C-alpha cells in the first residue's frame, strides 16, 4: 500500500538540517552586516576629507578648522550631513591652521564600540575599539 506524505522522522531530519543551516548563516550575516557598517563609515570619513580638500582648493586663504563645528561649517556645501548621520554616531575632529588634523568617528550599527580614525598622514582610516583622543566632538 502506498502512502502519501512524509513520516515524522523524515520531517524531523529536514527541520534539523534547516536548523544547522540557520546556525551557520546567522552569525555570518551579522559579521557581514558589521563589516559593511565599518566600510560605510570609512567611506564617509574619506568623503569628509575630500570635501575639506575641495574647500581648500577653492578658498585661497584657507585655514584648516580647529574644531568639529568648523569642519562641518566649511564642508557643508560639499557634503550632505544627513548621509554622514546614516553611518556615523559621533564625529570628532582636531586640527591646526597649518594643516595637521585628525578626523574620528564612532561607527553606527556595530555591537561593540568601533571608532574610525583618520589623520593627515594616513592613506586610509584605521579602526580601533577605544575612543580616540580628539579635542572636539559632535553627536550626529
């Protein structure tokens, strides 16, 4: 006699296999999501840097800002601050009029605190888990 359908053992095996796949996929998904948040913050910091350079190339008497408020003010016409808020929780900046600066930002969307740091001598941001020592901070 033919039976239609699955036995209880067959269903339990299928459910166990699906559970194993979910146990593998979910941690990987979270790791990829956090990596994408870090890369987005890196891109945001590089955009801030490029907008600062664009402002410097237009203004012949350009003096680098010394506070984060000054940074936001000089880059406002080159950078959409709402885009920055999507990837960064807190923005930090410390600069000198001669052109030495440090840009720091807390990455939005990570389980543990991750900070991106970029200085005038670095080629790409560095990521740390402790808050960088910067003189001026602005929550976004």
